[in-house]
């Protein structure tokens, strides 16, 4: 394994530096709050739209909550297709909103889907292209002023420290592990309440890497599959390959992944992946060519079916260290 570390913001820092020359001094009484959303990679659906209504910042000093209307400010009226914002890509919800500095908690109000209404949250399935309503399972309660019928609340229990100057936060979804298909045709898709995280971008780094063509080909041969769905899974701390589990069926000794990224190729020879917004720490990575098997294989009537081949991690690399505002580069280069 070859691991390298480089600044993820070197060019951006220079642009910011030169961009600040001649600008007004920072207002020490104002924190500029920005909020974006992103998604870890997934497959099986063509579109997954979440419609955001508003954000509420709750001051921990007991003062009045600050409600920010996302739909009136957002170019798409709060409508975000998360499949367009995977890996290190992100969609802006709130940009440079002036907020008094201090400690806050955040909750987001989203509009749940209903019927075939594409203006509300919904999923478009890959095989049928049917538009199915989407419901996000609520995680808490926001002030009543921010709640309306047909909505769900994403409540984040962590504290947001908003300081003078720029403050950038991102809501990172894990749809591969958190999106659940309906068991009945009349039911909506759901996103589990533990499948999204609020991250301070000052504390996050990026993972980027390559998979050698020989590893991809050997994985395909050993699993006896002609068509592969390639992905890299991220695990906490040091995890042996034999203990690397999936999102759906972890096994007795398996460790669950904390994120995943699709492996992409532009020529069928060079394979790459990126995992965005990873909190500082030590991790392990696992490559698989059967990521499509990492799911509860249940039909609309709720009947489980046997899947072959079974999901497995074919190659592992560890340990990998992630540093704030840096890119950690990892190459899967040898078949083990």
C-alpha cells in the first residue's frame, strides 16, 4: 500500500488569501453560516430527491431560535438530488447567512413525498423508473414554528460552534446503508434516522485512491461474475479483511462500515475512488466488486431470496490516517 498526504485546500487557500486583499475587515460580531449536503455513493436507484424546507439554529443560551427559510433562498426551492452530489461533491443549502457567534444546535425540516408528486421528496427506481415517495424518519423535535404537516425533522444532537468569520458545515448522508425500499407497493422509501451526520468542514479530510486493473479482474474471476459493482468501504480503526462487514448483513464478528464510495473508471483500465468529508482518525479500507450484494434482498411482498455470490470484501488496506483539510491517497496495487 502506498499512502500519501497532501493539502486539500492549498490552491483554495491561495485564492482566499489573494481574494481577501482590499476587502473589509471581518465583523467580529457576525458568524457567516453555510450549510451543504452530500451523499456517500450508492446504486440501485436513478434519482433520490430530498426537498428541504428550512433550517433552525437553536441557541444554547436559551435565546430565540433562528429559522432560515431554505426554499425561498434556494435556486431549486430546496430540491436536491443526492445522487448528483456524491463523494467530495456537495450541494449548497445556505450560503453565508449572518448569525450571532455562539453555540447552537441544528435541525432541518424536509418535505416528505406523497403519491407521484415530483415536487416533494421521492426516489426513481433504476429498473422500473417509477417515482416512489420518500420519507425521512424524524430524529427529534424542532421549535413548532419550523414544523408543518407532511414534514420530517433531522435533528443533530452535536453542538455547532459558530465563530466570527466563515463557518462551513455539511450534512453527509449514507444512502447505501440508510435507504430502505418499501415492502409493499403502497409504502414509501425511507431514510433511516441514523444515516446522516453533521460535519464541521474544519475537522474533515478527504480520501482518494486507485484500484489496479489486475485486482478488479481477479475479483471478478474469483466471484464468478461478468458484471461488477465496484466500491470501497471505510471502516473505523484497524480492521482485518475477514472482519469487514457490509451495511446490511454484518455477521457475527463483522465490523460495520462508516462510509462507502463507488469505484469509477473512464476506460476500463484505470479505477478511482473518492470518499469525502471524513473526520480525523485512523481507518481501514476494503475493496469489493460485488457491492450490489450488500443489501437486504427482499421483494415487495417481504419475501427474502438467496443471493449468489454473497457480499465480500476482496482486498483490504490499513491503517490509513485522515487529517483535517488534507487528502489522504491510497492505492490498491497488489493482489493478496
